[in-house]
């Protein structure tokens, strides 16, 4: 019994809590059923521990055999809570920066049902991709990897079984289980292009000054996790996205490619650990036992998003912390950056991104409103050939924004107010436009009531059109010309049934007063 307690305390002290987070998560039913049927099976998040990257292998085996499932099992703390709660927000930021729609991760089992994985997200081939020329000429020859092809041939891999499930974060069932026909999760026939692994560290970004983060700045246990996920799910690319939301808002991301060499090294060792967990460790498995080391520099990894400080709107240029990125031309400093790099930088430096994702961003507070309605940003959406955000003809708003009031950019567009989402788990924001619209939008003969446009964060082009206003405009200047308001009237709204457009959902909300006006705001 003393050895069990020793294994427990040694293991918990030496294993990063992020590696244990899955024990606290609301796990999918299929995964729980599998763990009940195969309690000695390993998931990808445990691969690094099983290979000895987080303490002694014998202590990991003892922990899984004797601690898991008892009152001594680690069930989480403030750091793991933070990682779970921040995951939806991290994924939303990834979608915004890369203009990529992300689907739930699914649950995969390798043939034999001994090894499984549950990625944080999946990107299908018809989702808007990050440019294939994102960083450097070294990408040449890697483009076909996104499609599961190397050197013109599809790679062989042990059979994987995919078990769809809801995301690790608890979401609305109507969104998670009944996707619309246009949603990226609506069809299981879409080809999987790459996986997404998200981390939200508690104190600082991962970098090469930290233990076991060489040679890329990625903790080696997460390299093991991603390589295992790619092997089990039979996909060749995984994006590793790291979002720090406090004490400052910072991001960094890598693109990791599948390494058959790593899996040939790791696979038999993982099966050996499974056998030890199932049957008990041999006497030869002592604290001195170690597997032979793998050269992680042989894995193909490339920069996806260079380190950036969103709070202070500036690149993080620290070659001591991020020597891997120093090997590449920093697109933030290079005027010859590609169009995709330009769009990523535009969103990284956007006040809208800072408002939505930086917890330290200043608030505009109003009395008598609940949390979530306190944080707002007035914006002008510049005109675009693709049409207005509200899908209404807002000539009055065009005159307002065209005149560039309160520091807004000229060029025409719509006036909006953004309300920071309290919950990012549905990966959408809703825009309400404070401008008159056409009668065709709703039943009002005076024009649109209050039209709401639901946007996914991956609609980067629309977000990039938003320019903050220096001060809130007078709403009546926007609405009075088409529908007069009594003196001192307070605009209020009540939800009505949503009205869908041909392409994107538009929710129509009618004003509670005697006259109808349209308005724009982003709400969760």
C-alpha cells in the first residue's frame, strides 16, 4: 500500500496537470464505455506519460492500475479548470485567425481497441484552408500531406474506428447533435484534412526555455499526443494552437506533420505498457527502467502563427524563448509577406480581436445590465462588394459611416455594436444592425425590425471589415429618419422565431415599442 501512495504522490507532482485534464472533463459516452470495457487501454493524452516523459514509467503503470477509479484519482484543480473552460474560446480564436471552420474532434480507436484518441477539433478538406504557402519554401513537397498522400501514394495505416461524439466542452444539444445541412459536421462523408490540438496554459506560452520543449518549443508529451492522434485517425497534419488569456493575451501555433518513424518507435512500446497495466508490471520494471529516446527533431514541424502579443498589439520577438521561429523570416516584420500572412496579421492586430479575446480589455459598463451585456464595442463595417452584414440596404448607415464619424473609416458601411460573448461554446456571434432595412426582411411594413446575423468566427473577412468607433453614436440619428421615436423612449427587443436567408441564418427580432427600427450588435 505504501508503494501505491508513493506512486500517487510522485506521479501527481511530476506529471503536468494538463496531461491529466481528461480525467476531469465531461467525457463522451462512447469513450466512457470503451474505458469501462478496456480499462487498461491508453488514450493519446497519456502516450507521453506511458513513454516516460513525465516521471518513471513504473509509477505511471501503478497509478493507472491502482489509483484511477478510486478516491485518490486526480480530478482536477484551478489549472485544469482553466484549460477546460478556455478551450471553446481558444478554438474560436483559431477559427478567426485562420478563417477555418473546425468540427468536433470525434473519438477514434485503433484496431484492437487498445489505443484511442479524441482530438480537440477536425478540419475537413472543404473548410477554408490556411494558405499552402504560409511560411517558407520548405513547405514544398508537403502540400499533398494535407490530403493524406505522400510521394503520390496513400499511406498505409492500421485500421481506425471513428466514434463521433460531442466536444469535450459541454454544448447545447441542438447545436452539437443536430447540425444544419450547411454545417461542417453535417456530413460524415467529407474528407478529413487535419486535426487541431488546443492548449491554454495558465501562466505563459510554451517555449524552448521550459523543460522537455526542445527542439520546437512544443512540450514533447504533446508531440507524442499529436503523433498518436494522427496515426490513430489516419491523418497527416495536426495544428497545435496555444492561447494564453492571462495575465496578457498571447498566441502561437505550429503545424505538425505525421511521422511514421515516430509511430514505428512508439507503437510497440505503448502496447507493452498496456500489457503491464492489464497483467501487472514485471519485477524488471523499476524506477531505473527507460525506453530508448527518440530524436524529436526528425519530426516535420513548421510555424503556423508566429508568437504574438494581442494585448499590446505587437509581435513577440524573443529568440531565446522561441529559437525555432527565429529560423524563419518573421512575416510580421516582412513587407513581402503573403496575402494569407497579411490577413492573419490584420486579425491579430485588430481592436475587434483584442476586444473579444483579451480579458484585460477595457469595458464600457452600463448600470442595470447583466454580465455579458456590459462589454460592448461600437463599430462601423466598411462597405464590401459581397454585401452588407445585415443583408439589408442600409443607405442611412452608409451615410453615417461614409462620413467617418467619431474616427470611423470612410468608405460606407453599417454601424454595429459588439457585445463580447459570455460563452464561446457555440462558436458564433450574432450581429444586430442599428440601421433601417427593407420590408422584405420581416413582416414590418416600415422596414426591418431588428435583424440579427449569426456569424461563425471562421468568417474572417466579415470581422476584418469592422472598424471601432471612438465613441458611441446617437442611436436616434441612425433610426429617427425612418421611424420616429418618442422623447426618452428606450429601445427594447424580444426574441422571435428566426428567419433563415438562402446562405446564412438571419434572426429577426421585433422592437417592443409601437414602431420598428433595425439595429446591430454582436451577442453570444
